[in-house]
């Protein structure tokens, strides 16, 4: 059986499973559509949260980013896992106790304002649409390789599959589909990692293999990797980070952005009671940890495999690594996996010095004495995890499995985000503001129509993303960090913040963050200036657009408290409501479905 047939078999079987589950779990009411009827078991919910959380950015891009940047990009691991702990401890149980279906509904009720609810809808849609672009882009990368179609066709196929199981089943269908997707993606991620760890270190556990000896050279794996990458002009893989401020802010932005993302928060309303929300959070951390402990090993091993594929003499025991790094393979002898990925356009080769060999190195390194005229191989970061089985010459069924896993990761999060967008439009905008008397049947229809429109928009934007998957996702986290997280925190832990403060804070944080991002991403121009390149030399105080969400959150908090203290206190019943959500003695005052 050909590799293409194997890929189609694995991907087709997984898609059939997802659609079958959606038909079985079709939503028959708005409660089914928004929160799966509120009766999901905590372990099931924890697994669904894991799939919802581990997006294309986690499965496809995160290891690629760590592989490219080494220790410097470990901020993604720290920010995303730390943020989930923050969400589980500070927000989820209280929001579940409050008992509202959506984040904008909580903000609207807590701040007793339709304007606050509307602003929250805007913030949610901006963050979620930005996030879902990264998922659709990741799905396009996976499809373009494994089903041998172009990225645009891949996006359309992904959109059709999501349409069937998300629009039909709502949260009920998505929940059980995501359980299946988690099982697929975690098996797909760990099996190739185990094979590659065994091949490179003789250790079957990738997290331990990362700190084991490299089989061919007999030195620690990370030591070997440092030798190889420095010989090619790159910084040491384990090198420290110069800009500590940006690293801290970026980690913080990812953490609080995680805690403010509505598609994860809404999952804590799908369980029967508050205690189940806490258990769901605990189980989700277990399921997420299985992949996140493996990702650094996958990244390191992929980077070493890639370099030693181009420079085979560096793979074993080498007395002079620099000398071994002067002899790359002939382009005509390139391995089959490079030929395969070249067809997708995600690996490109340009023979700049016409010697027929692949010079793959850091362009800023001075290697003119070797007769090199620049790096000749461009490798998209998003392909490293997907290409790993082929780089390691693993069996065809493993390649088919990781194809299904990559698509499961992208589609599971995309579905959760689309549901968050849909519920914001149908429940918070239409029912909450435009037509409060809409029937349940009408609201369910509006939810399905709005999700369908969101899928079309996400597919269009996914074809032209402003960066690779993890970068786009990081921007979404920054937007959520600056707009929604402060409002949720102040809504739960401060009785003094009023409706005027909340609205002013959310708008200030959102606008500040978007303007900063737009300036450096080329979508916004300051009159009388040229567009500022997105480089550390041009960033204000060295703060990256990916990190600015943490500053935007401070702006949000500051404006909200200043405006609130300058205006009237919230009504007494609202202060009592905040008290009831935070303390057990008032549990009866809060709605608990």
C-alpha cells in the first residue's frame, strides 16, 4: 500500500469517527449546543479540555519553535502550562459557580451593563478569530503534505469537516469528538517520539532521552546538539536569553491570555457542579502534561536530525566538528523526505554558489572562506513535527498516524473557538441585545448560522495568515490577556470596579494592544513615518508585539480602577453577588446549574 493510501486511510477513518460522533450527539437544545447539557463527566471533560487546549500551535508549531530557537522559545511551554494553572485556580471554579454560559454574559451581569457585554463580545471575537486563523493555517500545512493537495484545498476540506461536526453537534458533539481527537493526537505525538528517542539515545522515554547520551557520538544529546548548531553558525541551543524583560513579559502574556480565552473557560460549564469543574481542571493538566513533557525532546531531536541529515559527517564521533560542517550532501542525493516536502513549498532550495550542495547554516555567520554565499535551504518551522517520522525512516503507518494527529489537534481547537464565536453572537449579541425575546429554536438556528459564517471567515483568513501557526496564536493570547482576563479577575475579586471602569478598561487594553501589534506587523502606519520593521531594535524597550499583551493588561487594570474610583460604587446587590461567588456561605445566591 502506498504512503498516500495509508495517509488517506488514517485521516479518512478519523474524520468518519468525528462526524459519526456528531450525528450521535446532535444538539437538540441551546443548552446542548452551548454546554453539552451540563452533564459531562470530569474525566471526559478533562480529556476534551486537553484536546481543546492542545491546538495546531501545540502539536505542530511549538516543537518547531523550540527546535528553531532552543531555550529561548521555552517561553511557550512555560506560558501555556502556567496559564492553565492560573485559569484552573483563579477563574474556572468561580465562573462555574456564577453559572453563566458565556464569558460576555458573566461580564454583562457582573458589571450590570449591556455595553460591557457588547464590548466583551467584541474582545472575544477579535481574540478568537485571530486564534482560529492559526488553527486553519496549521490544518492547511498538514493537509498539503499528507493528502498531497495545495494548502487552500486543505483548508476547504478542514472547513467542511468542522462544519459537519461543530454546526450539527454544538458543544455536545464537540465534547465527545474532542475526546476522540485527544486519543488520536496524543498517540500520534508520542509514538514517533518514542521511536526517535530510541534511535538517537536508546531510551524509550523522550523526556528522559533528552538528557541521555547520543547513541552515535557517546556524548549527551544536548551537548551534541550544541556542537552541531554552533558549527553551523547558530547560537548554542541551550544558550541563555539576552532580553530577560521581553522573555518575562511574553511568558506572562501567554499565561494570562490562556486564562482569558473563552473557548477553554466555557468548558467548565459542561459539568454538573462546581466540584466537577475543579476535577476537570486537574484531569486536564494530566492530559496536557503528557504532550508538553514530550515536546522539548521532540524539538531537540528534530533539530539534530535535520542538521545531520544535511551534514552526515557530523552525526557520529567527530574530532573536528567545524571541518565536518564544511561537507554538506549533494542536492541530487537529498533524502526522500526533503523531496516530498519540497512539493508542498514548505521546504525550498536555492543553489546560490552553483556547487550542487545544500549549504544550510546561519546567514549571519561569516563562512565566505568556504565559498558559501548564503543559506540555501529554507525550512518552515511548522513541518518539523509532521516530518519527524519520515526523517527517522519510521514505518508508513506512523506517518499516517501523525497526519491524523496533526489534523485532530488543529480541528479540535478550531471547533472550540468557533463555538465560542458562535455563542457570543447568538447568545450574547442577538439574544442579549438585539432580540431578547427570540425563541430557543430561533437562537439555536442563529448559533448554527453564525458558526457557519465564522467557518467561512476563518477559512479565508487561514489561507493568508500573518505568520506561522504559533506566532498567530501568540497574538491571540496577547489580545485575550489585554482585554478579557483583567475584566474577569476584577469581576470576581473586586467589588469596587463598576460598569464604567470595566468598559473603559477593556477598550483601553484592546486598543493599546492592537495598535502596537498592527504597527509592527505592517497593518497600521503612523503618519509621517515609514512602517517599523518587526525587529528587536525597533521595539519599544525591546518589547515584542507577541509580548505586549502583558502591558495591555496593566493598562486595562489601571484604567478600570481609575475610572471606577472616580465614579459611583456598584449597586449593593452586585457587591453581594460578588461576595456570593467567592465564598461558600453565599453559594446559594449564585446560580449553579
